[in-house]
């Protein structure tokens, strides 16, 4: 039991070598993780820019749709007015021929 509890001298060659291995392992894992985070940050920035572009495009399309709907409503009103006027003229023509 006492052997399991004794401390390792930090100046001991095996302890120094173990520390170096631990540090190199951590660095080896950190580099790919940092690279992945950098790539992810780049992709996020790219996607945010693409989303902003799409939002602007949607806004332009909505404005164009609103203009087209307004134009159609105006043309429908003109058509109804023309049909009403046609009906009135036909009624006048019938009165004149009777």
C-alpha cells in the first residue's frame, strides 16, 4: 500500500519524459482542434454573409411582388370600369334602337 502512495520526483528522468509526452499529446490535439475551430468560424462567417445576401434578395422579391400585386389590382379596377362602361353604352344603344 505504501508503494502506491509514494510521490514521483519531478526531476526523475521518467517523470520529465512523461511530462513531455503529455505536453506533445496535448499540443497534437490542440492544433487540429484549433484548425477545426478556425475552419468552422470561416464557414460560419461565409454562411452569415450568404444568409444576409438571401435576406436582401427576399426583401427585393417581396417589393417586386408588392408592386406587381398593386399593378394587377389597378388593372382589375380598370377592367371592371371598362366592363361597367360597356354595359352602360350597350344599354344606351338599345334605348336608341327601340
